[in-house]
């Protein structure tokens, strides 16, 4: 496969890229625009590594309103609604919804997905449905599965045994939810147990950590300390961490020292947490998003994710990660030009680091020929116009080709 007239991120010239046997074999700068035989003419648009969705709940997608709507809009009522919907899960039900959601994600340039799958189900129905899809979907996406204890590890009957069984069935990552455990002591114990289990099984860790508007919810320090002590570092991810939005700055200054030493990753879900958090506030209402800008500026790895597609927690969602970037830039006061120049990092390279696949991800000779072409010439223009994904290619196989929108007729304004 040969691609001509492509722009690469942070590079001034156009490029020609050649692929052989599913890998990039040559990347060459062009002196001028080419008009020569090729498989794809990028026409000066931005070619970059595929988007990464590092935090979504595929088991719950497309269930909004089933069996009832989350009328309060809170995280906790969402969990109640999902507990009712879990009772009617079947293998076919889960798989058909996953296929539909993955189709949406592929259509928005996503080729790498980490999904949290609820394992507080004695039958583990959703997990048993999704694990076989890893190989089925491999030609189109990389799929990582988190064993996620939605209703707690110590606070749910046989929670530990279900987590261990989930790893045996095929989960790749150990999850947790310490702020939802019955007591603080349970939350701390669950974090220590999660880290021990992951070490023993050679797994990654991704914890729903402090997803609550409670400045006293401080399980992040427990998780980070365990990551530091065990040396697991960047194999550990703290998702949400929205309580950090409510921490006082003196405590946060101390905490950041530990977080940086630990080397852990962070995932923020801007649309989801803007919607769920602040529900118990009158005014002023908290945004409820973790300190994305401050974490990034301190040199820590932060990725953005969608979290939900039309489920009990968030009844919208369409797979478009550029929307998450747009929300984060606004809500986290990252509206400077320097912020825009690297904005795509949040849904590309940073997500790849979360999924621990950075060594096989990116536009480099020898790496898999996975890429997307966006409607825009750089990060700034793509973000400004929320540019469409025009091409998505995986190991030389075209997954998506989209024509840019065209205006057939436009009124001409009179000169004043």
C-alpha cells in the first residue's frame, strides 16, 4: 500500500508512506505535492495513529431506559438501573449490542478499546459473552477487558472469587471501585488485594477511583502508594478520580508528588462526569472532572475516554472521541493555542500508554500499518472543525472510507 500527500503530526512537510506485509516499510518527506499512482491520496490531510478508547463499558452499551430511566442522573441510580438490567442479560443480547457499539467506534477512527465488564454477576454472563469477541474482532480492533466489580469486591457476595474467576475466563486487567465499598476500610483493603492479585497473575490494573464528589474520598493515594511500593507504576491506571476536583490545593500539592513518583496513568471521561457529578450541589455546581490540565502539566500521562454509549449512566454517546477532547478543553480551561497543538495526544498516544501498547503503536517504520486520515491539517484544525475521520486503515486493510461533506449551494453575502 502507498499513501501520498499526507501530513503527519508536528511535521511541516508532506509525506509518502509505504506499507508491506501489514507494517510501515518507508516514510519519506515530499518536496512538493505529488500526482502519481497510489492507493490513497491524503490530499494534504492529517494522517495519524488510530484513536484509542481506553475506558468504555461495552457490556452496558445501548441499554438506556431498560428497564427504567436514571431520573436523578446520579452515578448511584445508574448502578441501581444496571443491577436490574443485569438480570436479563444473555450472551446474544450482550454480543449484538457490542457489535453495534464497536461499529460506531470504528466509524469514528477507533482501533483500540479497553472495556470494563461488570463481574458482580454470579453467572458472569457479560464477561463470557465478550471474551470470545476478542479474537472475532481482532481484524478490526484490539480489545482489552477489565474485570470490573461494579458493586464492590468486599461488599458483594463472593466478590473476590468472581474476580479471580473472571481472570481465568480471559480478562486482561484487574479493576476495582474502592469508593463504592461499604466502608473506608473495605476500600483500602480492596486496593491492596487488587494490586496483589494483579502481581500474582501478571495483569494490568485499572481502577474506578474516587468517582464521587467527596473531598474525603482519597483512595487514589492508596492505589498510587501500592503502585510505587510494588514497582507496577505505568501498569496501573486510575480512572475518573473526580474527587480530586474537590480536594483542597494543599493536599493536592502533596498528592501530586506521590502520583508523579508512582508513574501511574489517568483516564478522564469528560462528558460522563460533567453529567454525573455535582448532582448533590445547589450552586455553585462542580464540573466534576479531575485535574486534567494540572496532571498533564506535571508530566503525568492522562488519556480521555467516552465511558458510555447510551446506557444507564449516560444516555447519549456516539463513539466520537473528538467530542471528549472538545469537552475537556473547555471544562478544564485548556483553551490556549499550545493546548490545541497537542490535543490529539489525549485520544492517541496517551491512550496507547494506558493500554500498555505504546511499543507497537504509532506512525513509524516497522510498526503495524494502522492509521487514520482526518479532515484537517494538524491538531488545531482538526479540533476546531471537529474533523471527520476520512480513512481508517488497519494493517493495510481499509476499514472506513468517508467523503468529506460538500456544500452544493451557498448564499453569497453582499459586500458592505
